[in-house]
C-alpha cells in the first residue's frame, strides 16, 4: 500500500527558536532546508505544526521559519 502524503503526511517543526539555533550543526543550512520543506508541504496542502518551548527565555521561532509558515 502506498501512502498519500497529502492525506497521510504532515510536517512538525520543533523548537526552531532564536537562542537554540546556534547550538545546531550548520544552523544556516538547517534553517534554509527546513524552510523549503515547510513551503513545499504548504504548497501541497499538508498540515504543518510548529512547536516552541519557553519562548520568554529561548526566543521566538526564527524569522525564516516563521515566514515559511505564513
């Protein structure tokens, strides 16, 4: 049985927050690639979920990801 990504798939963007991103390997590439994935998923009408934790201390979702989310 083949999965229908538009019906069965979704994207979860977890904690792309301003103060966490510098700890990620190749953060610039990670953000760029993730934004492309999110834009593609939205173009296919797939659900996209974003999470943040303790925004007061860790900051908001980075602007590139927030922009891709719309």
